[in-house]
């Protein structure tokens, strides 16, 4: 009888929510926050379904209903990594480049991006999709925007025509990573 009613509802275009209780959005958020924290603090190898579930206040089976395995959870964590939104590009090339560099610093330092990057770099041979996801989500949008500012700087005459924008992006962003690798504090005026 219930199957017939369900078919009638579907045939008439009335579809309800899927069976079972609706997912708790606050639990979804807690799981992702815990996943990012464990990825940053323990790396991928030290991250566990059980540990993330406990930190989020749920059970491993509940977490597995959302993410079937640790890799899916880690990828969702990379997607959930808090990043600072890029500012509008209305300023001149120098102001835009400085704004993007400040954005990189904020995302990578204040929001734990460097620790997550270290974790995904450690797994790049076994789980290359982690690094690819980090690049797409965090690094590439900022690098493309910075390179665009440098190209506009060359076009306006603010920068020398011989400047290689791709190399300049690597040098500028690489200095942030160099500070981190040396264990030095990345100053607020780094940009």
C-alpha cells in the first residue's frame, strides 16, 4: 500500500524528502571543522574517521554516511578549508598585487592553510588528488589573480617588459613558504 502511495506521489510530481531523518547541518559543519583541524594538526596519516567523529560529537557510522572513507573526508576538509575571499580587482596593478599577497598570507597563515598544505604535500605520491584539490581550491585562484596584476603592471609600464609574470608569482609566493620552512614568523607587512 505504501509503495503504491509513493508511486502516486512521484507520478503526480509530488516528491518529498528522502526517507529517514534530515541531516543536521550543524553536525555537517562540525565534521568538516574537525576534519580540517585533524588534517592540519596530525596530517593525513594521523587523521582518522574515529577521531574526527569524536571531535565533531558524532559516531563513526554517522560520519561514514556522509563520507565513505578517509580520503573522501580529507577531500571535503580541503574543500571546507577557510579561505579569505579575494578582494575586487578595481585597483591599479600594484594595489591589486598587494591585496592578493595579503590574501595569500591571511589564508595560508591565519587560517591554517600552510599546515594543511604540509599535510597534503606529505601524501602527494599516495593521494595526489589531495594536492590537486588544494591547488584548485586555494593556490590557483590566487596565483592567477596575482599573475594578472603583474601582467597589467608590465602593460602599464609600472614593471619592466622583461618581467616573467609566472616566475615572479613563484618568487613572491615562494618567499612565504620559505619563511614557514625556516620556522620564522611571517610578518604582517610581508606583502
